[in-house]
C-alpha cells in the first residue's frame, strides 16, 4: 500500500522531473497561505493542479529518459505531453522482467481510462491521468490493477463517478480536482481505505454527512467550491490532519470542529468569516492556520493555546490589534498580518523568537515597532504601505535578515542599520522621500535586488555602482537625467528599470554593462540610441515606449538576442514605418507597436520566425502582408483599430493562433461575423473558399471584357495592366525536302558549279529578305485580348483583382464596360457560387 507520505518520500531522489510529476502530498509552505496574495497554491498537498503543473512535461522530448527509479528502486514511466491516445506496449520501454509501479500519462489525449493497462496489473501502484479528456470513468479497466493505490484524474471532464467505483478497494489517494462535479460523488464513500481526497475547484455546494464513512481520511481538499458551511460529517472524521476549505462562501463554523483533534493544517482563506470560532483555539495540534481574506476583526487571547502553530495567515481582514498572548506562540515561524487596521504591535511579539517571516504591510503603523529588532531569526520583513518615517538603528540586530521591504512610507533616508546587515539580498524602499544614498550602502555585498522607484533622486546614486552582486535595479520614476560612468562596474546587473525619468539622451554607459538583459527606458524624452548600443548581444528585453523617436531606431535591429520589444507610443512621437532590417531580429518573440502611425509592414517581417505575440492596435495598417502568414508560431495578434479591409488568403496558416483581436476595422473579407470569436484556422477556411469564388469571378469578368474590348486597344491595355506582351514571330518558311532545289534543275540534272551557281544563291537570299520586309504582323483579335488578361492574372497573382481590372478599363476609356462588370461583380457577390 502506498500512503501519502510514501509517495512523497519514495520519489524524493528519483528523476527530478518525474518526482515533480508524481508528488502527491507535501507540507504547505509559507508561500501557500501566509504571504499576501499567495493563496492560490495553498492546497498543493491535496494534489491541487498547481503543483502538478510544475511537471516536466517540457522534458518529454528527445533526450529525456522516460524511465526513472525511486529511492526504494521502484520503476516509474514518465509519458506526459505526448498526445497519446493509447498506452505503449511494455516492451517499448521496459525489460520483460521489470514491473512498473508509477505510470505518468498527464496532458495527453485520453478520452477514457486506457483499456491496455492490464499488462501492469500486478505491479502498478500510481496512475496519473491529469489533464486529459476523460468524461466518464470506466472502472472495469482500473479494477484489474490489484495494487493501485494512487489515482490522479484532475483537470478532466468528469461530472460523476460510477456506482461500481467501490471495486477500486485498494485506493488510498484519489484526486478529482478541476472537474465538473456539482454534487459530491457519493459512490466514492465506499472507498474506505482513502487517506487523501482532492475535490478542489469543482462546483460543490454541499458535502453529505455520510462523508464520515471515510474514517481513514487524513487529507481532504475542498478549496475553490461553493460551500456555504462546513458539513458536520467532516467534523466526525477524527483522523483528518489537513483540511482545505479556502475560496468558498463559509460564514461560520460549527462547534463540532473541536472534534478534529489531530488537525495540523486548516485552510480557510477567502471565505466570509467574521470571527474565529473559539473551538479553533482548542485544536492544539494545529501547525498551519490560514484565515486571510475574511472579515475577522478580533483575535482572541485564547490563541495562546495554539502552542504548536508554525504558520498563521491573517492577511486582508479587519483586525485592529494583536493580543499580547501572541507571546505564547513560541514555535511561530511565519505571521501574515498585511492589509488590516493595526496601529501598534505588542511588545510581547519579541518572545516569538522562532519567527522568520513577518508581513505588516498596508496597516496603520506610524512608527517602526522596535520590538521586531529582537527577533534574531528573522529572514523576511515587510512593512509596506504604512506611515513610517524612520527605521531604528537597532534593525542591525537582525543579522539573518535577507529580505526587507518598506515601500510607500515616509522615509527620508536609508537607515544606517540596514547597511550593517550581512545577509541582506533584497531591499525595497520604493515610494518614499529619499534624495540620496550614503557610501555605506557599499557594505551590502550580498545585495542582489534593489528597488528605489518613486523617490526624489535627481542624480543617480553613485554608491550603487559599487554593489558587486547587484542583479536587479529599479530606479524608475525619479528625476534622473544622466548615469555615472562607473555604472559599468555593475558587471552582474541583468535588469535595469529607468522608465519615467528625465533622460533626453540615451545613456551610452549602458552599452558597457556586460550582463544587461532587461532594459526599460520608456516614458523618457529619447530621440535616438547611441551607436555604442549596436550589436549589444546581451539585451533580450527592451522597452522604449513613449519617447521622441522620429523613426524606428536602426540600432535595435542589430541586437541579435532581443526577444521582447515594446515600442508603444500613446504618449510619445509616433513612427510611420518599420525598417526592412527588422528581419535581423530572428529571436524576437514579442513585438508591441500600439499607438503609432504605421500604415504598412515590410515583407521582411516574415523573417521573424520565432514571433509569438504581435500587438499593433491603434495604427493605420491597411493590409497585413501575405508574407506574414509564414509566421506559424504566432499565438496572439492584436490589430484593433486599424484600417484593414481584408485579411490575407493564407491567414489559416496561423495554426497556433489562440488570441485574435481585429475589432474596429473595416474588414469586408472575411465579414466581421466570420472573424469574431473564430480561430485563425476557421477564418482561413472561409478565405480559401472565398479565394476560389474570386478566381471564378475574375475569370468571368475577363471573358466578358475580352468580348467587348476592341482588339486595337491591346497595347494600350497591356500598358495599363503593366505587362509586357510577347513579340509576335513571323511564320517560319517551309524548308524544301532534301534533294530538291539543290544542285539540280527541274529535270533533275545536276548543275555545273561553274555555271552561275553563286548568283542563284544571292537571288534566293534577296527574295527571302524581300519576303521578310513585306511580312507584317496580323492585327490583334479577341483571343489576343483574353491571352493578355490571362498573362496579367498569372504575373500579378493575388494582386490581379476584379477591382483592378475595372479600374484599368476606365483608364482606357471603357466606362460602360467597367459599369457592366461592376454590376456583374455585385450580382456575383450576392450569389453564392
């Protein structure tokens, strides 16, 4: 039998990828329910899809070994993301004497449980079928697996479980997350060996009291449903150690919750609780308690009973004070209190000497609580969005502090105590009133992340240039105009944000930062890029939106590693075109050009074979180049509010397109009802039919024109059609049969070569020349007109349109014929061939 713990530990040292895929149960981390805004991953221990999606589906291609061994030498087979509809034969991967224990078939195309699993009936223990297309469960195939303990069916289309599911009596873990259950599948209550059950992200409104029959259940996930109360049957499962009820509509908890004496992790984020029931304070085994996103206004002094509590999440409530009894939580490691109404922190918090992470942002603190400086194990401290004007020097006592954030306060300077922290890796002081930095900041040799956005700097602080390990720097929204030369000393800097500053010239010093990969200089007053940025190979992301470039900077086209380019000009100078050299950005994946005046795209844009996202709304584009349809990796395209009249006939080549916006254009082909909410493939199919209709119609119009045009207009017509007619060759003179007319007279007697033979040859040549001079080409006829029109259609291809033909007829004076063809065109367009 494979228990929840067994699955987690047995894969701990197996292939990393397979381990991630098969991890079923793990402890909740502090990220899961304590940090602000991080409730999405709090139920990974119940098989929530988030942790399973961290699988190595991307590592299932060539070079990835699908067979793996667990720590206890059990064999697993990783076959995710292979578009499988059938399980491969055992002999394809395993030796004849090998037994398979773990089979991973996630993200394939199974529409039912595979019927060819019997080859593993004696050994298979874990079967993962997440993210397939299974709508009905056929138990008959699974019931033959005598040792099946773990069954993962999350992210399918299941809405009910069959009555005979009891035949899977060996199951200990069952995952049905992200399906379509609107009623609790009561048939699973017969699986009395279940220890783990995941029903997250369904549409359950109630859980029957009979759930108490699952008396061995230890882990139950009911997050992201529509429950309005805690079913009383759950409170009778005393074996429960982990219960997830987050993101429901629970307004109160029954007193019977006190019976869950073994409960270690209780998740109730994002419900409608106004108080913490006193019975929760009696669950002395609790280690993790998540109550963020409710309407709780008070914490009882009885919280002192939760002596084993390690993680407590109370973010985004209405709490105004913390009881001094928090001092009894001596094992507390993480405390989330962000987004409340707290004005002071009790001094007794200093007794929580195991506290490592504390979140106090978005409260009403006017002073930094000095008691926090006594928490020597503290690693993460956030006091964002308060009214703190000073950080005490005693913060230097937090010698283990790695991350400190005090954004959006009233700080005037960098506290000297912060520069004495030997382990500090990230420092964020955005949205304060700091005007300069002292040289002491150079002491932060471990600092990798520094954010000083939205302060009052008028000069770039030069001491920053001497932070040897700095990788990410935010200096945006300051009044900085130039960079110091020594900024090139930041040899590890990869990310630099300088948007919304006062730069009028591009800082050439940036070209000397060797590792610079992400650069944002949007919302400045730049008009050109320095030549030193040419061939800057390290840059992969560049944002130059809302500047004063008169034309697209050619230097950009010399950055071969560029993957993302933003050149949006809703508040800047609009450009009118893209250079043909954009073709050199062969690694470009995302291109954003909104709010410019671009009317035409160069055909060379077809060279951007890796382009995935193309956004160009609010321009003047009249036609999408046919060549662009060669970009088959394209997934999203935004051409909203342009001047498009039609789409290229090859638009269906965008087979991977999932997001298309062509609203607010004057598109006629295809009509808007075809374009709206349709895939590129469907649009392409329509255009293919439309192209066939166009060919039929243009042929009809050409035939009609050939009948009505005077053949004498042939050369005038060719001139207007911009084609060169082939020359008309004179007829070839027939050559006399061999032996005739050469060296003999009419009687056949041979002529004496001395009797004027040369003179006869001259006469023949003169006669031939005279005949040639006398030959004149025959006058053109109706067939010549039609052949000229066919030549025009062949040479011009899709540019040979019916509209162009009608326009040319008007130019050569055939107004009536043009009107006649126009009438034919209108009639034909209304008549579906």
